[in-house]
C-alpha cells in the first residue's frame, strides 16, 4: 500500500511504525473472508482492509477522527483472525492500537458512551466491586427488556454464576507437591475471579500436582488489555509497569521459570508488554523480559508433561467441543496444545465448525456492541451444538460466559478438565 506521510510526520515513532505496517498491505482481501464483522455485516469498511484504509486516511492527514471512522473501528473485535489469514504479515493489531489511540486523543464521544467506557475501565479490574455489581444486576435482570441495548447486555451478563472470593487469589506461595520442578508466577485475572473462580483453583491444583510452585505476586493487578483495547494506552502502560515490577520482585526473591496465564485474552496482552513499553527507556528491557517469560497454561503443561492420568468413568463418556479462543489461536498462535492435552487426558474432542470465527465476547465487546456480539454468539452456539457435544471446553473466561449464555451447554476451562483427569474434583460448572 502506498503511503504519503511527510518527513516531519515520520519523525514520530508511532507514525513511522504505522507507515511500515501500512506498506505491507497488498489489498488482496483474503482477510475479508475470515473477519467476523465483514461476514456478519457485509460492509467493506467493517473488514480489516476497510479499516486499514480508514486508519491510513486518518493518520496521513493528521486529522481528528470522524464519526464514521470511530464507528467502524469500534466494531472491530480485535480477534486477529485477519493476521492468521494475511499472506503479507500485516501487523493489524498494532496498527489498530494506533488508530484507537488517535481516536481517543481527537474524538469527543457522546456522553453516554464516555460514561459507559469509564465505568467499565473503573469497575471490571476491581473483583470485589465487580462482584457486588453483578449481585445488583441479578436483582434487576428480570427488567432487562425494559433497558436500552447496552444496559440490557450488562444485565444479561449477570446470568453468569458469581464466584465467592477465593484464598488462592490472594498474594502468597503455593508449594509444589513433592519435589519442586519449576517455579512460576500466575496472573489471577480480574473478571475471572468473579465469574470463573474455579479456574484459578484448578490451575493451581494441577500445577502443584505436577511439581510446580505457584506464586501470586504482591502488587499484581489487571493486565491492561481492557484499557488498551479502548485506546487508553497510558492506563494500559501503568498496569503493565505494576505487573512487571511485581513479577520481577518474585524473580529476584527465589527465581522464576515462567509467568503462566490461564485467560488467553490477558496472555496476549502480557506477551505484548515488550511492544507496549518499547518506547520507555526505563521499562523496555524489563517489559521484554516479562513477555519472554509469559506462557499460556496449555504451553506450560505441554512442557511439564501430563502425569498420573486417571480419567473418571463419567468423563470418558463426554463429548467435548473445543472452542479455540481468538486470543489463543490468532493472538498467541497457540493452536494444538490445548487439544493435545485434552486428548492425552482421555477426553473425546470434537472440533467446532467455523472455528476461526469469534464468539462475540472479545473483552468488553459484548457490552459495547451487543447486537453484533449476539449474532456472533448465536452463530458460534449453532456450530457448537452441531457437534453433538455434551460440554464445551475453552481457554478464555470471556468466551466461556458468552458461549454459555447462547448455547445453554455446560462450559468449562480446559484446565478444569485436566485437573479432573489427574485427581482433581469434578468441575462444578458441569452442574450449571
């Protein structure tokens, strides 16, 4: 793609990076076939190629964002299916980050939009407050049809089960059972503590059983994905610095073999800390070190090796539809490890049709773009039900909540099944 940035514009490192990304695009259009919003809406401007043109036009001119540009960029799920498809290696994720940052700097959103985004950025990273908000939402849920789209979507989210605070999410050390083979720090997550508290407990049991010491670091908090996807890069960088400092402290006091993440949306962001802070001389090297240490739980378990498998009779009869979270398969390029582990554990895995398409959760997307998210959720649910599976396994809490709401099937994290197969309890979500 030809660009026309001035020499003065290219002195800005961000513009220079955007220019390099834009020049890789060859207009082939392969991305349109795998883009959920283009497949759903049929609008070229709601495809990656269309959004690339909009970002190019906006940045080249140095102009404030327009309402149309904001609308089409807001509709992007950041699922990154296009990056898996792209034959030219266009770094769409970081180009979109530039576009969204420019929007936040130059576009005045409507008051209700600003209020909702500020509420989500303030509320979701605080598990105690988010838990309280969901309790209140459950009381108001019967009146959801009376509320406008976004508020109705927030009330519908309250259908998810609410987890009680778990001691495993508090800072501390969980010793390995027997001889220690490895020492890791684990990201506890934000929303996951509230609507999927069993996941962290299952993860720690599984790791301890396999000789892994797990540290929940003091000072660790939100990964920053929430604010970054809303264009608030400064807030995302602040979250990243806090986590980096917390994990480096763990490393300095006992060593650290890996940082394990069991919510793939968070994992994609933590693995990108090196890029997020590359312009900060004080933090760039530290951020790159943390990114290099970060792994998804499935990657770590493949390395450790699944041991002492004793699959319960009930589990052996279940057909498991594996949902590949976009942030895992496209964002992190982790495709086979989760399915390989589940098969090693003895589960019967059924692949889901259109597995490359997003379920519609995408962080806060199902709250900010509820109509499109519902269409994608229903499409995903239909593909899952077509497998005839009894349960669904996934590696990201947002996907789990979204799929559960649309499919009516029990949805569990892959790690809960691995824990069950190696001596852990039956996942409670199988009864919900």
